């Protein structure tokens, strides 16, 4: 576990996370990449490829496809065919392609808010209408609002974007929840794009189930987006895959990809993805232990040391969703308090749409020493706020 305790200086590397804010005193717990080095096997594979010295056009090898098939089988107990795999330059671009491929301008696309902000962007920037099925809090955890969901489907929803596991609330949807969702999608003829980018970051007592693995009917209407980017901290390489068993949907999706001029991953993305899915399982197993300990540490610290805030214990992802509404601060005042007084940068809940008001999202993918210091700063900033009321 010592490799995850190592602090790596990331400033000056054109890091979105560390270089967009110029104050060197800030700690960064916002955008979802981790502060850990990628597995040594990936570093070695990339180094070997660099040493070859020729970086010409490339294509996805048979070994890469076999690696993806192996990964989905071993990690998710889901058997897929090579023919269903479409390589894509990141999950967000794949979401945009899906919106263009399966809807027409002004069509309605359903998302479950609060949710990852690009879900909204990929709908509205492609001239479609966002319809929100808000998540609800029941018995201290987030759940789907089934009555509202069915009412929205009755409006003529063509496409739904599912976040599974869910970012930012940290839910790992159960098999039963997904079956219920799937039944509604079949009944109302809804195509599902399932963003499974956090599928490998699952904590004890929970299991990730790909929606498409539940039945042939669901597989025929689901586009499942997977990637090694969050899992192995290689988001900058832009490697992902969309799994589309339905040949008709796959051709529609691929047509839009080709219209955009995309045909294959770059050679470093391909190399890293293949290596991640064939040689890094032990690294990931160790990472999961470390991240779960980080999550438990942060959750308990906030509960005991910052009672003004309410954290929601994540079942997966390396993100912590925290309710700050008791502070009574606007988004601007809240971020100003944390950044100016606390010297920490977090994601405002409002970024994730309706239901995110008054919340913040913390990134737990960092050495515990950094996490502990950030939580102390959070505590002191909150204390400063309440004392000045």
C-alpha cells in the first residue's frame, strides 16, 4: 500500500486538477482523477512502445479485444462478443455520439439528477431536450423515483443516460433495481446508454451488474460505456469502449463515429488499455482496499468532527457526496469559504444539476496524508463559518 501513500508533485504538468488554480497553497479534491501513479505494468508497456521509436497509424489489435472480453468476464461476470465492441476516444465523446445516433433534434433524453455534468452538456449541445428524473433520498440513501420515472417515460422518452455506479452520490445499483429499470425501458421502448466508467471501483458488500448483462432484451437496447481511465488513472490517454450487442444500433453508432473522423484509438491508448485489462488486477485489488479505507476515514471524520455536514457513504467510486445545506451558504459563498479560508478546491453540488444545491463532492483518490489535511482544513473552514454567523 506504500505506493498509494506516496505524494507525487503534479503542478507544472498541465494537470486540469492541479494547474488550473494557481494558488500553490490549495489542496485539490475536485475533478475526478487520482493522484496515484498508473500501475508499473502500464508505465513499462508505454515505455517499451516509446523506445520502438515509430509512431505510425495503428488499429485495435486482436489482443486488445481479447483483453476487453476477458475483463468484462472476470470483473463483471458478463460474456460479450468481439463484434459488439466499438473503440471510442473517451466515455463523454461516446455519450455525444449516442445522442446523435439515437435521437433527433428536439427529442427528449432522460437523466437522473444530481449527475455527472457532461450528461447535460451532451444532450443540450446536440440540440436535444434534457428531461430530469430526480433521485430521491430514502432511509438515508439515494434511490430512483420509480413513479416519476414511469411518468417521464410516458412523455415519449427515446433515450436514457444511466450512471452506473452513480457519480456523484456513490450508489452501486443493485441487480433488483436494474431489473426494475430495465423492465420499464422495455415497456416504453427506451434505449439506454449506461456510463459504467466507475464499474471497477466497487466497495465491500456491493457488486456491479452491467444492465445489458441481465437479459437479451436489455442487451439489445443498451450501449454500455467502459474505460480503464478512472480505474488505472490514465484519463489523459482517452481510451474507452462502447459495448453494443445490437447490430443495428452498433451500425448507427459507428456511422456517427466515422462521420466525426474517428476510426481507432491512438497507439498509446491502445497499449495502455490492453495492459490494464491483462496485467493490473493485483494493483487494482490493492487500490480498492486503499480507496475504501479513505472513504471510511473521510465519512467517519466528517460525521464526528464536522457535524454541520452530512456525508453519504459511497458504495463505489472514489467520490464523497456531502450535504452542506445546514451552513445556509450560497454556492458562491460556500466555494469562497472553502477555497479562500479552507484552501481546498472541491466540486460544487450545483454542477450536478437539480438536487445538488448545497452539496459538495470530494475526490478521495489521493494519499491519506493529503486527504487528512484537506479534511482538517474543511473542518476549520466550517468552524470559521459557523462562528461568524
